[in-house]
C-alpha cells in the first residue's frame, strides 16, 4: 500500500524540486513558495533550498575550472558542522579559518594559481569583506541577503558587483567565463 503524506508535508518538497528541476526558478522563488506554504525559515526543506543554490554555484565554478576558497573569521569548529550538514566539505580548494588578513590570503591564492588579481572575484556579505577585496585589488561581490543594510556598502566598502541571491552569482559567473 502507498503511504499517504499529509498535504503540507507533500507540498513542502515542492519548492526544493522546483529549484532543482526547473531552470529559472532559484532559491528566492522556491523559498518564497515555501514561506507561502507556511513553512518556517528553519524548516529542513527551506534550508535544503539554500544548500541547492550554494551547491549550484560551487558546481559551476568547479566545472569551469575556477578555484574556490573559503575565507572566514569564524573558527573551524563552528564552520565544519555547517559544511558537513550541507555536504560542502570538499567544495573549497582553499580554506582559511579565523582569517583576519583576507586581502593577503586572496593575493597569495591568486599568485599560487597564476590568476591576475583583476580576474579574481571575492564574494562577501559585509562591508569589511569589500574593503579586503579592494585592498587585495580583486573584484568585490557583495551578497546582499538583507542582513546588512545596503547603505553600508559605500566608500571604501563599495563592491564592484552586487548580487541578492545565488541566481545573481550564476549570472555573474556566466558573464565572466
């Protein structure tokens, strides 16, 4: 016998499937559908949609031969469970934890990889990330998720590019390759 799922539980999988299976439907749209279905922001299906967006961007970079690094002020012990939960442990060629000199690390990675600084993109979600990118001489990409007011990304924190979701990153990657 086929087990019947409650309607809300069955529909809860719909946003993830839409984001995964239909070109043009990304995390933001799928997450909006999940919200309208009454799913809480920390519902597993909504968290999974975010992971799919990150996974798509990381997969695209890998397929294009673009080295991807993770530079964070966080301790590895705090980040590792997140990476494990979303199966991203092997997604980054470079990982620097408790990294206070992101600009120096970006320069070192570009030098090791033979990448001109002008062709390097650093995605960050804070004004200080954009200052590190500027000091390194790379293209800063502000990921404006709504956590930090956009008005703070000005002056020496002004990014070369802004994106509001993973779809924006996909568009930027495709325009640079």
